């Protein structure tokens, strides 16, 4: 095991040194783009910022916002939140997009549209809707409201930026979408909300420096996780349950799920990521975890320092049996629930990994982002799988282009209809 993991680590470092395609994320912590902070200040002058993207161009943005901003950020006053309201238009769902339109003044909104290819169907569909809303509000040129993040040279968004003169940033050609959160794709919206993006990058850089110096499995948490994932997959545990004990890491779990699934689901190998939030999912999934199929590896993430909220003494005699809670904190209770759940799983001989972070702030979030990107890449490279491509996703994109009538994809549309016709349908009256 140690041999194949060292091989994966060596391949990662070599690819990063050579600036190979897919390895560009390795240098993002140490190379923030020019005009980044200037553009963040421009975004902060608007009433609202809408991130238009999907997959890696949305999950990372939601992850940072959820982890570091107030859970009800948009409901705070402008003075309280210190920045514009923030919305994400990712899915091509008319209900979601219409709801955002209901909440914003198009003329006082900045639109950050992110797509590496510049042609992602869902992103471009939403973009057209917001552009139309902007025009309908009397804005003759969208250049003053739109910021494009896309390929340096090609794609519809790059052409749009050149035509309108709107602000633009590039997604480095060597960085894939799910590894792009520490590029302008994720940093711009984070900075607009007041997140300390300098600290975010410093944390990632510190983690990069630490992991780059380690050799072998011993004392290296990244290698421990990679080794555990490979070992337990071979033992038939092909699900990795990602269980943070912090509500602020809910969206981090979603970001991790894409990173892990899309990077490692190759050549018949795949450890399916499953999101579970402590303590919420103790009351919905734990029964399955403890007494269902032994097909899961569990990863707990626990902040060792967090805000606490002390519980008062019961004020009604009917609640006297709750007196054991008096003077104890909600945060402390959550810590003990993490310990209890892990212990209960170990009692059932379920494999558990335990990851502690000192505190959930920008520095440590940046470190976690780099850590999980590193683990994912090393695992794939150790298994001779390319952790930076996604051929299974591309086929679905081609079918969508064809079915939506995009020129050059007619045969894909016909093929999609042929395959769909073989699906067994279930009809029901609701």
C-alpha cells in the first residue's frame, strides 16, 4: 500500500512541477490573480451578487459562504452583513431562477458567470435569463454589471467579454472545475461577502507546504485517508460517509462529494461519497450505519474550538428531568455526540477516521480545501486513474446539447432517444 501511495504522491508533485493539464490547482494558493482584490471591492458596491455556474463553479462558492458567513446572511441588514446579498443560480430550475429574480434589482446586481468552457448549457441558459432581465430594466450595456470567469481564449463567454468589454478573469487551462474554488471562480464571491480570502489562501498554502514535505503513510493524514479509502474499497466498503459535526460544513460535504465522486469514479473503481451531518443524521441514518450493510468507511470532522451556548436550568417543574443539561454548552454537547456516534460505530466494527480542526475560520477552511484536493488527487494517481477528467459527465453533456438543438450534436440526440426508449417507465396517478 505504501508503495502505490508514494507513487501517487510522486506523480502529483511531478505533474505540478511540469504544469501538466489538471495539476494547476496545486499552485493556486500561492498565485492569486492580478486585479482580484480591486474587483472584489467593485463587487461589494452592489446591492446583490449572483453567482451563475454549476458544479465546480457553484458548489465551492456555496461551501465557502456556508462555512464562513452568517447562516442567515441575506436576512441581515447591509450594515450587519457588511456586503451585498449573495445568490447562486446553478440548476436549470425555473423555480429557483425566478425566485432570485424576485429578490433582486437587476440594475443594482452584479452577475458573476463562471464556466471554464464558456458553453455549459445550464449556466448559459441562466445567464441568458438574467441578461434579459437586465435589458428589460433599461440597462443598454451589460458590461457594467457582468463579470465573466472562463477560458482565456475560447468559448462563448470569452467572446461575450470581448464584445461587451465587461470585466473578466480566466480559469487557468490546467485547472479543472471541481478543483477551481481557490481561483477567481470561488474567491470573487467569497471576497464580496467579506471573507478574508488572503487567510483562505494562506491556509491552503500552509497545508501545501506541510503535505509536500511528508513521506510515507506514518504521520501523514492525507496518506492515511487515501490508504483507508483504497483498503476498505478492496474489502467491499465502497461508500465513504463524510460526517462533519458542524452545520457550517453542510455545503463543504456537498463540495467534497463532487470532488471525490467525479475524480475517482473511473475504470470500475469508485468510493461513493455520502453526506451525513452530525448530530442531525444520527436521527435519520445512524440506524443504517450501525446495523445495515458493512459497506462504509466513516470520516468524522470535528472542530475542537467553537462558539458555545450554555443551557439554563429548567424553569418548569415538568422539565426537572432535564436538569442534567444545566450549565452545559450546545457546542460541548455536539462534541460529545460526535464521540458517542464514533464509539457506537466502532462497537459494531465499522471503520472510522477522525479529523480534528482547531477552529473553522478562513485559514483552516483553506487548509481543508487543499487537504481534500490533495488526498483525492493522490488516491486517483495511486490507482492509475486520472483524477482530473470526467468522461462519464461529458457524454451526458453531449446528449443535452443534441436534445436542445445545438448544431453538430444531432447524432447524440438520436442516440440519447434510443437509449432512453429502453428505460422501464412507471406511471402513477398523483
